[in-house]
């Protein structure tokens, strides 16, 4: 079984997952002759028919999005997250869930080329799986994330998203929660709500504003053309979205990724969703949001050593480039 190990000098966790190295890949480099394999996510795949825990159907013979248990999970579905302390070291059995969303049957599609109907189906699948994992008392946090393209950490071309349901709240999320709570105690307002108002008024870093959402380049962007999508209505929980908001979000995502593809020549990227923890789904000081990171630069020694990122593109310039034309 995989296990979570806590660094005694920080709050950082590492998952020691010995089975992950076995996963197949068609985006990995390396010597030797490449063997062409049938994609397990293509339409007609027996794996999808047998293993899917969720399917969104366009009609009885065609699905839009499917959700499968990861064959090489970083977290185990069985057991309890038992904590063990030995001297200064703490471990927790890595119990929870690790799922794959097959975003579309189309093998060579991308977020930029998917239809609004496909994107809406994917967002609805996210919502349904959030609801499912909220019923599991072993799980403290659910992180949904996407790696697309070589250099992003993706191992397969076919568009897919991952969900990790963990028995601990990740340190990055804890930091956001703590800063948000501290701001709320002083200002009696959600820090993200205030940020949304400031960005709409200033417009320097605002890339897109719709009826229900804004997309912006964060003030302290770590990476060139880093993006954040936030709902205008305060909510710490993704599943609070109604039908109109979900459709609006699909339109914002579609527009953004079309612009990223056009302006930045279709770079690899990572995207992720931060929500409130399972045990506190409705927080007044936290706002769920989506982060999008085009992989245009490499994280190097200074970033790893200092925890401070060097970004050669000011977010104000990135926002103007993305929204122009």
C-alpha cells in the first residue's frame, strides 16, 4: 500500500507510491523502439465499458465523458488511513481515491477544441464525483487536476483529468485557508471577493469577465500567462454551481483555452481546482477557484531552493496579450 510521509521540518507531505512507475505512457521520452498501443480511452474500449464508475451519455450508443478508477493509483481505495508515529516521523496509509476522467471520446481533442456540450459534461462529471467523495468519511480533501501535453506530467495523449481524494488537506490549500481566515477576521470579508472587486475595477489583469465568472492573471503570478478563474458569487464549494453558472463556466474555459492555444502556440499546461475541505464545505473566508498554468518556463534551482518564483512576463502584460485580438 502507498503511504503518506510527513516532512518533520515542514508541513509537506510526500506520497510513496511504488506502483506508479508501472503506468504506461505515450508522451514519455527515452531510448528504444516505440511500441504503438491501442489507447485504453478510445471509444469501444472494453476497459471503459467494464470499469466506469460514471458515464455521461450523449445518446444510448455514445458517451461524452467517463470516469474510471486509476489502474495505477497513488491512493488505495481499501482500508483506513491509519496514522503511525515513530520518533520524529509520521506516516499515514494513503487511503482515499484516485480516478481518471476521460474528457471526450475524441483521441486528439483538447480543451481548446472541445465543444461547449463536451465541456459542460466534464464540469458536471466533476460535480458528481465531488458529491460522491463527500460521502466518504476517510477523505479530507478532493483535488481535481489536469495535465495536458508533453512537459506537463501527462503520460497519455487522450484528453483526461484526474481526481485525488486524500486523507489530509494539502499544504498549499491549508495556506490559502489560513490566509483567508486571517484576512476575514480583520476585514470581515472574503479575500477572494475583495480581489474580484479590485480586478474588475482596475482591469489591468482582467482577461475575461462573464455574467458569473472572471478570469485574470494573478497579481503575483508565479509563471508567464498564469490564469485564475473565480466565481463572482461567493462559494467555497464547486458543487454549489447551478445550471446557468456551469454553462457560463464552460464558455469562459472554452474562450480562454482557445486564446492560449492561439497566442502561445498550444503549450502544455496544468490546471487544478481548489475547493474547501470535505469537513467544512461552506466557508465564509474561502472561495473555490481554478488555476491554469501554461508550461512555458522550467522551475529551476532558485525556485526550488527559495520557494520564490521568477516570472519574466508581468501579469498585466500577459492579460493584455490574451484579451486583445
